[in-house]
């Protein structure tokens, strides 16, 4: 942890790429993400796209509202490096408008896989303003995209 934090600080200050930068483990359903991807922006390790995916539980598990999904994903955009207001550890500060990253992931998948289809449930949840685990403010419009890859 100290080594990776130091690597992030050093690469950020020197403005050098850090392709082996770690992706923190996040948990859903008591499990760490099964897939995680990151994409550095302009060779700047302080700015990265992140997306993580978890399999949903077996046995007919449904999202609230009765929606079926085999996988769930979460995406964030790291806009800078700073101190967590909650832990005072060095961490990434994420873009407040999480919908921008959600839409980036969807458009990236569609560009890479033209046979993929997307349905967006516009009013899945109410829009809200909150804070993430690092103390950063986050906002969303509450829309939830479902990406169907069965024809890919």
C-alpha cells in the first residue's frame, strides 16, 4: 500500500505514466470486483477512467424494480490525486458528476462492439447528491443503462 501510494505520488509529481498503478478493491455482495479496468488519460496517472464489474448472485436475483442483470458495474473518473477528507490518506479525487463516466463507458462499449445494445431506464432512481467513501461529493441523474452483449 505504501509502495503503490508512493508510486502514485512520484508519477503524478513527475507527470510520468504509471501503467501498473493499482486499482483499489471494492466489494459488492461481499465479493471483490471480478473484473477491473483502468485507462490513463494523457499519460497522467492522476487522471484515469475506472470501471469494475461484479457477477450478480445466482438464483433469480433481481435489482429493485424487478430488473434482471447478470453483472453490475461501477465507473468513476479520477480527476486528481489528493487527501481523503475521511481517512487523510492519499487517494484519487473523483469527478463529481458520475453520469459523465457512466456515459463514457457505455459509448466506449458501443464503439468497440457495434452489435451491443443498450437500454437506459431513465428514472431508475431519483437523482441525488451524496459523498463517496473518500469524502468526494457525487451526483447522478438516476438513469441506469443496461448493456446487452448477447449478440456480440
